[in-house]
C-alpha cells in the first residue's frame, strides 16, 4: 500500500509545473495528457504529439506518464477525477473503466466527436464498452483480445493441428509431453494469479462453454472452473506455479521454449520473434479453444481515450483524440509500436499487412472478442470474485462452492448499488 501511495504521489508531483488547460501569457494552450507508459520505441507517441502541435499552432501537449500498474493508474484517476478539478485534459483508460467513470460523471460524453456512422468503422466490442446509457464516453485507442500461442514446430513434428477445443488441447499436450519426456517442457501456461488476468482467463473458458461466472448454465460453469483446476491437478499439463502466474511470467516460460501452449495477449508476439529468442520462427497464433458445440470467446482488452469533465478545452482535446485515432496515426502506432489498431479497415491494408502480417490472423479474433461485463460496478465484482476462482485454481474450494459464494457476493454488490441509486435519485 505504501509503495502504491508513493507512486501515486510521485505521479502527482513529478510534473506539477503544468496545469490542465493552462493558457500562457503568449496565448499558448497547454494540454496535459495522462497515460500509462507504452512499450516499444519511446519516440513514437511524442513524435505524433509534435505533429499535432504543428497542425494546431498555439497548442502544446505535455505527456505525463503514470505507473505501469493499471491498479495504480485507476487509483490515481479516481483520486483526481472525484475532486472535480482534474490536473489533466486527456486520459488513457482501460476498457473496463469507462462505465464506472461515466456513471460517476467524471468524463465527458463524446457523441458529437464520433458520429454513429464513424463508430461503425471501429471494432464493435470497444465501442460497446465505451457506451453508457446510450452515449459514447470514450474513443478506442488500441485493441486487444486473448489468444492461444502454440509451438508450431512441435505440433508439426508430432503430426498435430492447432486445437479447436479444450479437449484437443489437453490431448495434444499429453502426446507431445509423453513423446518428449526429457525436454523440460510443460503443456499449457495461463494467468492463474489472483488478479484481473485470472478473471479474463476464467471468462474465456466459461463463455466458451456457453455460460458465465454469475449467470447462465450452472453445470457448464462448474465444468469450466473444473477444467482450469484439472489442467494442473488431473491432466498435469499446467505447472503448479500457475497460481502465481501473470502475463509476463507465462510469456517468459513460453518464450524460453518451456511450454507447448500459452494463453496471452497479442503483445507477446513481437517479443517472441525478437532476434535471439529461442522460439523465434517456431510460434503460431490461433483463436482460443472452446468446449464442444460452442465457439471461442476471447475477452476484449485494450485502452481508450477520454476527456475529464473539468477540462476547459474540450474542443481542442477532442481534436487530439481524433488525430490519435485517425487511420494515419493508428497505422504508425501499429507499425512502430506493435499495437493493434481499432479501425477495422486497416486490417485489409496491404501495406500494413506486409509489415505486420499477424494482423490478418488477429482480425477474426478481435471481431469475436467480448467485453467483460459492461457495468459501472465491474471492478467491485471482479475484486469479489477473484479470491473464489483462485481458491478453485489452488484446490481449496470446489467449483460448486466457489460459484455459490460468487453468486451471493455479486447479488449483494448489485443489490447495494441499486439501493444507492434509488437513494441518490
């Protein structure tokens, strides 16, 4: 907690010489753009901002970076937006925050910025996640979805195809592990630590069985949770350390050549293909598997751009959002930073596909990606549910016991919020 507060205070004070919407004595408008650090070449985004300034004389955009932790970013935003006078004009937000921020009245509606016809040019999932009570409150910046990485060389060696079902994944892992017992290889790595990544994995597995964590078919939900535990305890294709695994630890295991399959986000691809990588040229990416009779259900990820209600220069900030999400800017970020553009037409851009051929494989996955539950109370629900799913992963609870507790906790959260909403009215 103390470390988190330190970073929040550091973010508050490190660049305190600029104020949101400040106008200098010379009439220059200074816009403050808060966001988490992007991976890749640190010059790309600043160069884009300088280009925006050239196109808008009298406007200067100052970046102020937040800690990498999304939890710390959320805490910073909540502390500053709730005060009604945020020290920034533009903010980068996780897709799961838009509903909460909109309901709280912290961010401005952007219907006039992105007309319905132009919204159709974006992937549908991010637009849905950014819409609250029929109004758009954020503009998608870049998009993500859960994918399955696999060792193409090992599947080819043993005459196997990439799995389309979870059962096929288990069978393929067992075939390869039994055929190569001395290879220090594990079958399937995924994010099992008690954090938001575990929620993503769990939703992907349960939704690919036609159900959900707190609604839908109860038997299928139990089957999905049981599958996660069985990859560790029964099938033994997933290491015990999974209960502590996040995106980077699983990427390291897979990237060092120690896993056959990995659930992760598309960001890992470029890192796996770097010169010197043990798996360079040996990896493939496909949609996540599903249970028999159902379809793959990747969870939507990515980030958006929003304007705090307190910004005094919302019109020019809106122009900055339009610039950063324009086809040209999106193409540049896709090529030079490796982020996935939010405009669907770019996935048919031959010049872009020559540089990033993986986008062709990602397009159908991104089209089918589903947002996490679209509710202002998602973070509360997620924090209540994570310990229960974690208890199943480590074998402390049965799926039925966990689902019973999850239903009670979610019903309590939703019920309390309904009462609060009535009292506020």
